[in-house]
C-alpha cells in the first residue's frame, strides 16, 4: 500500500461528547450552537467527516446519548447512515451515579455491583441495535485510603463482571478495556495500568483488547513502548487520542507533544496496527475552543503524525540499527518527523474531492453561524460539572 493509499484509508472515530459542553473538573463552559440531542451531535460529526474525509464513525456514551422508544437506537443508527456516518464504540458510564461513590463493579455492596453490571449489559443490547462492534469500558473504581477495601477482592469482583459481559458479547463484537493511573481514586485504581488491563483481557479471550488513552499515564512514561508490546501480543484494541501537559488534560491530540504522537504512530505502522483492528478514536474535552473546528484540527493532527510515520525509511532504519549506528538510526526517524507533510495531505484531500484545508472549508461553510441561529432553547448536551 502506498503512503497516499494508506492515508486515504485511515479512519478516525470522533466522540459524541466532544460536540457537547465539556470542561475541567471545576467548570463546564457553555457555548452557543452546542447540540441538544444525539441527532444534532451526528449532524456536527457529519460536517467533520465532510471536510476531512476520514471521520466516518461516532462513538456514543450511555446515558449521555440515550434515546427512547423500542427502535430508538436502530433509528439513531439509520439517522447516522443518512448522514454518511456509522455508530462506533459504545462507551459505558458507571462513574456518574451516587451509588458508585465506592466503586461500580468492584463496589463492596453486591447490589451496587449488580446495578453496574446491568448497565454494562444494557450497553451490549445497544450494540446489537446499532450494529456497533466495540464496547469500551473505563472504570473509575478504586480507593482513596490504605485499608479502605480489600485490593485483591476488588480484582476478583472486576474479573467476575468482565467475564459476564464477555460471555454476553455477540458475534463480531469486542470488549475494549481502558486503564488510568489515577483519578478519581487516588490511593489505587482498580485498572491503573496496561499490565492490569492486559492480564484481565488475556484471561477473557481474543475478543478482549486493551485501549491506550494517551493521557492516562505517569509523566515520562514511554507510551510507544506500551503500544509496541500490546501490538506484539495482539492485544491493542484501540486508542483514545488526546494530549496532556500534566495529567488527564484531554486536550487536542498532538497539542503538547506532537513528537510523541509521531512516535506512537510509527510503532503502529511498524507493528502492523494500521488497519481496522486498531480503533483510532479521539477522547477530548473542548472546553474553551469551538467544538467542530477543534475536532477537525485534531483529526488533521492524527493525519500528519500518520503521514510522517509512513514516510520513515524502514530499510535504512533497520540497516542503521543492525550496524549499531545510534546517530544514523535516530536521524532516519528525525528526517521523517521533520518532513512537512501538509502539502502531501492537501494533495490527498484534493484527490478525494475535498478542500485541501478542512478548517478553512468549515469556516466558509456557514455551519457555525447556522447552528448558533437554529439551536435556541432546549437543554444543551454535556456531562456537567
């Protein structure tokens, strides 16, 4: 596959919640024109795909994107299809209910664990209705103080819940398990790192995969090493792309460290992860910047890092590595990273019938002014703070 063909085939999933109001742990800033319904989120996502050509799917978060009616989710999938989209990963939410203060599937109270498990099963039902392939699980479960709960028992409770959900998955469906170093729990998280997630997924089977959120690691962590290891073991299910300066900032991908994004994408290309088996999804909170152009910019940032990764002269790199040529090997990577790939991507977009500058095309489209004028009244979508 040529570099251009690979770039044309790339797909970046956008998250429904990034189109709604979101923010920090302290404040959510409302913006005019923000969607009020899942359908309006899909309308905005369709604009991103129209201008980038590589954002054909939208991840849902339940209950943030809950719809009613016997055929509500099937109708939502049909609505997406009419707009040239499909519904992607279904994200469970077992962290915003008061009952989950001490955990969800690892809570010491069996009644709370049953409630959390019922929600996870509901999400699989929604997958059946929408035709979604992936169930994405992130657990805020953990403890704040030594002795608060039995750490090993919590792992047993987690394993029990995951096994039940895994058994419920239908043909062609996957479970993607996400990890996070800390927050909201501070003494320990029940799934704090890739090793814990990997251990649970390994026990479950082939359809359980690990998700790497690029903001969920300790400062200085070599995330591309994690990516390489998970690819080597066949356990990398996807990414939640964002960027951070300090912790889980959820900023636009590539904002803080575009070189890291390039290094990640090189390991993906080198490890055979550039394809449908590894989901490239954004997970970002656009709290001060306009939503749609920020998402477009994020998609473009992923494209640029991918293009640079595809341009690495792998034969020259391998030769330098075999010869122990430290500087030569590093230079091969740096040559690719320092290449200005924007003209290449502009050419690819023109060949796809798109404007070479997606952000400028969106600004000229008038969509921003239209949604501000039309989306008046009702309750804006958002996750609250």
